[in-house]
């Protein structure tokens, strides 16, 4: 399996209002934008909901590098941030089936 460049996303069945849907469906908690990935508790997943105008995307920030991409100060799209259960986020995004997960577990990422 090759590394994906698309990221990992939580699907909610809606095109908008994804932060609220994740909070209602999966117990996510909407938070202010973190300033550093180290602020994410070890048992939680950081989700960034990006408003792309015609749809929202709820991306899983699984690493400091991924967090940097989502929190890029030059990206002016509106965003909402959530914390949710780590295992649930990895299940919903199929992260544990990914190239990134396998290499992260080997200490290669």
C-alpha cells in the first residue's frame, strides 16, 4: 500500500455543518484552534473541519506535519476544530488500514 496524499476524513452524510454533526454523532467537542499539535491529548484525535464553500471536509490531523498543513496561516478558508475519541476517529477514517499508520507504528514517520 502506498502513502496517500489525500489525507483521512470523517464522513458525516452531510455537506455542511460537519463540526456539529461530529459532536452529535460521535461525541466530538468543538474547541478553539490549537497553537501546537502537542496540545492534543494522547487519547484524542484532532479534527479540522474546513469550509470549501460548496462542501465541508473534516480532516484528521494525525501528526504534527498534518496539523501544520491544516493550520497554515495562508489558508484563509474558515475552519472549526474538534477533539474526539482517538479510536473512533481512526475507525471512521480507516486510518489504521493506511500506509501512514503502518509506517508510524514502525517509527518510520
